[in-house]
C-alpha cells in the first residue's frame, strides 16, 4: 500500500474553530434553549451552536443541555442499547502513538497475533456468552493488510458454535487505500471505524512521531477513501485527553459536515473515548488535556445534540458509574464483557495486562451488564437486522423515518433480547429480562404489531432462532 496525500486538503479549519470557541462564550439561557430546540427538531447543529454548548460553565445551563440530550434520545431512539464486544486480533504495530500500549517503542508489550485456530477459539468464547456483534481491532502492521483483515472477518462469520454465531463484524483498523477497502467490504463488514485521535494537527504530529500514522492527512482522508470504495457505514472518533476536548468536539462536527457535504451521508457512529492508563506508557498517567467527569458529561450531551442522527458509542474504558450516567444522554451502543488483550477471551492469564492496549474501567460480564440495563429500564439489543436485510444507514433511518423505531428497532431489540435470555442468561437476568419484555409489550400501541411480536416471541420460546422484522 502506498501512502499518498497528493491533492488532499484538511477540512479542519483551525483558526475558525479557535475563533468560535473564543467568541461563543457565556451564551444566555434563551440561546441555549433555542439550540436544544433546533436539535430536538432533528436538525444538525452548526459549528457556532456547538461551540456555544460546549463553552457553557453555569451548572444549571449544563443541566439543561444534558436534559435536552436525554429528551432527544427518548423521543427519537427510545430505550434500546445495542451491545457488542471488541475482539483484538493482533497487537503488532509499527506506529509509535505515545498514548498506546501497543506502540512500537513499548518494550513491555507482549506481542502476538491470533492464529486461525486461536481466532476461532476467541469467537467461540464470545458466542458462548451470547454476543452477536463484534468490533475487530488490529494494530497497524504490514502483516495486517486488507486480505488478512478480510480473511479474519470471514473466519469469524464462518464460526458457528452451539446456539449462536456472530452476525455483524465492525472494524477498527488503520486507514487503507481504496483497493484495500474494497477487499474488506467484500466480506460484508458493518462499520469501518477510524479515530482521528486529535483533530489538532500540530498536536497530532507531536503525538504520532513515527510510522504511517504520522501523516495527519492520510488519516483524515481515510474515511473519504472508504466512501470512494463503497463503504458508507463509517465511524469517526477522537481520543479525549490529547488536546482541548472542545476543539475535538468541533473537529468531530467538521468531519461530519465534510462527509455530509462530500458524500451526502454523515458518520454512522461517533466515539469519544477518554485516555486510559496503559502498561509501560507513562503518558497515560497524566494526559496533557485530561477531561474531568463533569466535562465528559457535557461533551457527550453536546455531541448528541450536535449530530442528532448519529449512533454514539461508549466503551468499557469508562467506569461503571460514568457509564450508567451518560447512557441517559444519547449513547446508543456499549461494549460489555470486554477483554482487550489478544487471546484473552479463550485464554485469560496473569500476563493479560501486558497484552492489552490499555486498562478497562468496566470489567463486568455481559450477563451482569444486561441485568443492570434491564432493571434500569433499557432494552439490551443484539439487533443486526437492518444490516442483514440490506437496510444500510439504519441509524439514519431510525432518525429520519417516522415510526421506524416502533416498526423495526424496538421489536427487533425485544426479539434479540429474548433470544439472549433463553440461550445464555443467568436465572436472575432471565427473570428481570422477561419482566422488562412484558412491560415493553404493554407499551405497544398498534394491535397488529403487538400480535406479530408476540407470535415471534412464542416461536423463539419454542426454539426458533434469528427472527427479525
Ligand atoms: N491501530 C489502529 C489505529 O490506531 O487506528 C486501530 C486500533 S487502535 C488499537 C484503537 C483505538 O484505541 C485508537 O484509535 C485509539 O483512539 C485508542 N487508544 C489507544 N490507546 C488508548 C489508551 N491509552 N486509552 C484509551 N484509548 C486508547
Ligand atoms: Fe498502533 Fe493503533 Fe496503538 Fe497507534 S493506536 S500504537 S496505531 S495500535
């Protein structure tokens, strides 16, 4: 693969962002209210509006923004939370990202790449706990080229085990050239995710001193190339703590606007991980722009309001209390029961930390997370139906098509949740889950829809699997 940035220009207007961040201070309550109303009216915000939100310091106004994000989530998306797990395939890496436990200069990292049999074992271990959706994660190394990634994804799809299988694989890997993306697309991936890490180019260049990732523009253009290869299901993200988080939120918004303007479709998901401690990686002990919990809540709520149509991913990097709190502000997907050491699902040992990219904040099992979601009134969902029925851009459809959530998303969430309960859950979770399903059914207004869901749930109870609308 040849890295070329010929003709590529940055669409991140540094000076304009700095100007907006300094101008849009102390917005009065009336303006914040208007901005929230615009978002509730399903319109993406403009940069000056997002800047006004993320600059709010007054606790009452911050609360208003968080309440607005909560209302938007409830009104448009309801109470489903999609669950997935990360699957680390290999931690060889030729880059030197200063914050990452896998960086080439980290001599404390134990390197490995899953063999075919180990990958099958990892997949089986995940299937056995009930997972249906994965994100496969790779370091950047010539070994992990497009063919390798495609082959490993295919291995996962081909692995059927006991009562389950993985039905959707998303990817988090280095940016590719257009030909590479075509190869990966051909095996039926879901979302291709690339985090820009920081949208602030001077900081980016300092923090990525070596390897292909040192080119800010190659990475920034990475999702454009994916689009050109026909992958329109894309995830953007920024690693919070490398530079001022407000600048990063603006960067995410400008990236969104760029994709909308250039390809007519924005990102499918936005991720906003905070830096976590990593083995042998002093930088992570004191990130230069660490984000406090209070700011993190405003950050999540502001992203929700700024791009109301996109999915939002919150990972197990965050501790349980924060996860529970920000779920309310519009998060749509979380991982659960996650291990981030290469080979850890099937073979956990004391060396796990040295094989891992960083340390997780939430180490609950999938069943524990599901139990807590259920008693908290959220419907855990493993739905993959839009992707498999060829309805791409599902998050956008949920957002844009009136009644879509009631017709497809909620019923499919309930069906996949029931499937989990019958096949994989503990007694405690089964009880809490069935009660939740009953409560949700009592809310279905359309009698035909209610009958259709009840019929499918009955079929599920008697052993039919993989039912969806
Ligand atoms: N190697 C590929 C790349 O860098 O794009 C893909 C996977 S990388 C393993 C996944 C993401 O983990 C990175 O994009 C980065 O944002 C995040 N990450 C790296 N170190 C981290 C840390 N210490 N804490 C939290 N997230 C981290
Ligand atoms: Fe390698 Fe990705 Fe880690 Fe950077 S973030 S060192 S590219 S695995």
